[in-house]
C-alpha cells in the first residue's frame, strides 16, 4: 500500500472530509459521488445523498456514472422525481451542495455555460443543469475545481450559478434565501472559504507540499488570506485504501 | 404584478393554455390498441418544425429507439427541450435542431458534447435559451397544471436568468423578487417506460425523473416500453401507473430501447458503446460514420439490436428482476 496519491484522490479525500454525518448533500456527477461514498464508509454512514432526478439517501456501494443511474437510489430511502428533489431544496432541506464549473470568480459565482460571448461562443459548454438550483437553494455550497488562472478569474464570461453575486447582500436582493451561499472551494492546490463581511474568496489552507505563493500565482484575482493558513494533512492510508479497494474498485474515475 | 427583470431569451413556444384545453378535450378517450412501429409513430406524429421533448435522459431510461427513428426519417428544423446526453447528441449530430431551450446537454463523466459545440458555435442552431434543471422541469409542471407559469426561486441574479425567457416580478403577497417561468407545451413527447399495456397505460420503476410532468405537458405522446403487459396487470396495480392511456398516442414494445444507456432493474449501461460514441463524436466524419452504421444503416430498432448482438445485450442484463 503506497501513500502516494494522484490529484483526483487528493480532491476526493479533501471533499469527503467536508461531508458530516446525519446531514443532506446534493451530489453531482464525478468527484462528489466518490467523496460521498468515501465519507459514508469513513465517518458519515448516514450522509443523506440527494440526486437531482429523484434518488434520496442512497448507500453508494457501486459508483454511479450518471446522476439518474440506478446506483443513485441503491438502498435509498426514496426514489421520486426531479420536481420533488428541487422542491425539497427550495424548502431548505439540503445542507450542502457540490458544484463544478469552467470558471469561478472571487464571489464564488460559477460558469458552466459558455466561454466567450453567449451569442457567438468560443466554446459552448453543457449549461446549468442542476448547478444553478444547487447554488440557489443549498445552504452551503462547495465548489470543486482545478486551480489555475484561466479558471479563477476576476470576471467570468457568464454567471451560470450564483455565488455571492456582486457581494454582501446581493443574493438576498436578488430574491435568494438569506443565509445561504458559497462555503468552500476545494482545489488541487488549496481549500478556500469566504470572508464573512466582504464575501470575497479567502485562502484557508494549502494542500500538502503547496506554498501560499503557488496558490496566489495560480489565482487570477486578489485572494484574501486567512490570519492563519493551515496545511491540509495528506490523504491517510485508510482513506486511500477504502477509496481504491472499495469506492472505486473498478477504476472508473481514479 | 410589477416586472423587475425580463430575460432576453426567446420564448420559443409561448404557451396557449386555452388551445391546449381544447386539444385535450378532443383527444380520444376510447380504449383502442395503440401499438405500432417506431417508423409509423414517428411518421404519423412527428413533423418538421415540431417542438420535441425526451425523457428521462441520455444514459438513463432514454427513448433512444424513437430518437434514432426521428433521425432516420430526417425530421428537421426541430425545436428541442434541451435536457440530454446521447439522445440529443444524435439529433445534433444529424443537424436537425433549429432552436434550443437548454438546461444541460453534455456527456456527463465524458465532458462536453462536441455535437452541441459544432451546432452552436457554427451558428447552425439559431438560438439557445438558458434554463436551470428546476426551471426546465417546472416549465413542464406548469403546463401539466394547466397554468401559464409557476414561480420559482431559481436562476435569480444570474446570467442563466438573463438569457432565459423567464421574468422576475415583485411577489404581490410579500413584495420580494420571485422568478416566473413560462409553461412549456410540447408538440411531441418521447418517453421510454418499463411496462405499458396496448392502450398506453404506463408504469415506471425506480426514479421517475420528469416523466409524469412531461407526459402531461405533451400534446402528442409516443411511448416505447420494455414490455407490453395485460390491461388486467395495470388494473390490479393502478397505484403504479404514472401515465394514463389517454395521454398516449402510440406505444410499442421495444426491449433495450434505451441502449446504450441503462434501464434500472433491467439492464446496465453499455460502457463500451458509449465510449465508441464519445470517440466518434470528436469529428464530423466519424460522427457521420457512426450514424451511418447505427442509425441510417439499419431499418429499425430490431435490426439495431441485431447489429449490437443478442449475446452482448444479454450480458448487460441484471441477473434478477425486481420482484
């Protein structure tokens, strides 16, 4: 058993540690699925996974490859439909939401719609899907991203999913529920939060072996620094064993 | 109600609730055998320029055999409810789409859709109107309710709203901003289900996606089913019926109709075939070759299944059906 790990494994372990037991989490395709499975097998056996097309409370034994696949309601407590799930999020039942995107700005707004102009895009991306809903309704959202300057931008091309929009008070002014919003950004280089007053992104911790300077170099906007910046512990032997031997035993993702 | 903001996206199909009521009034309520082939259903009920929707999506309980038939018959200038993976990729690959209401078109774990990219970036698709998934399902729900719009707290404050055709109004009860999304009434809905009788009463196992809502938002509904069952089996378990027969215009038995996607409790997805599509979709030439082989090159769904191979398909089946 080696304790070497690849960037995906690091992201999965970091995200899994952010998922507490006995809470609800909106799970999307890819890394959030692996992280939820790892969390259930490590410290959060009753992490209630919520999948947009109807799965609630699945035990993730076999990894889903789609957000509507059979594994998203394997040994679940309910298999309903998209309206029920979205209404549940509207009513404030979903604590955490996991998001991804091609671009993120200092307020945690995300773009997964177009690179360039909407009418004549350079790259047409898939679009919101459930992302905008997760960002609008979950109490705390966690974005999982690759960290580089082309993704961490002062101004993104398109706001698909709301973060703190243009700063303090703007979510509420737009009509979104008070007290909800971006919570963490997990990358291959760092973990970030948001400044409680300015709502701008704040560096909380670096990933193992990564310097603060490296994080700043790869961020295309002014990143605030927490008073004390921690260094994340690397994935443990136990986390890596479960991840490789149980969570992704068919090597679908890692 | 005071309108605070209007999305600049085109309202591709303004909902006409009274016309929809009139249409439904005259829709046959007679119990008649609606079984027919995919070819007959598509040629009778799908027309150039129609507004089409599919359910569930791409790799999950997806009406692929019907979509393939739409491609085979070259129904063009389609207006599309854009929630999809492989099924909408096929329509995009064949350049049959004119306008899109889009929430998500991509390949999930395999990333962006190259077919979507080519059709949008070249300008062949005239317009993309953005929605979130909740808004998208909500538009069907509004139509199913028979009302012109429903309020939602999604999309607020974002470009997704700006490029949609939703409106933000001041809630007349609380004064807070709220998003209104317009009902979407489809010309034709395509749905694949686990079982149906010959009249079109349909039952679905597992998650139900937006089947109930989309079926009720469709003027014409074409259903493919893993198996046709007796009317008695429906009448003995009416609690399992999510689509009653009077919504349905055509039904056909089509096992593995969602191949290469999965059908819960019946068969898993065909990862190799999905990867073959992902690879083929990279260039227009290989995309065309894939369509030639798997759609234009076979006469119907049965020939498609023969091409894929019976033994291979059986290997995808779950060992045991849900009791």
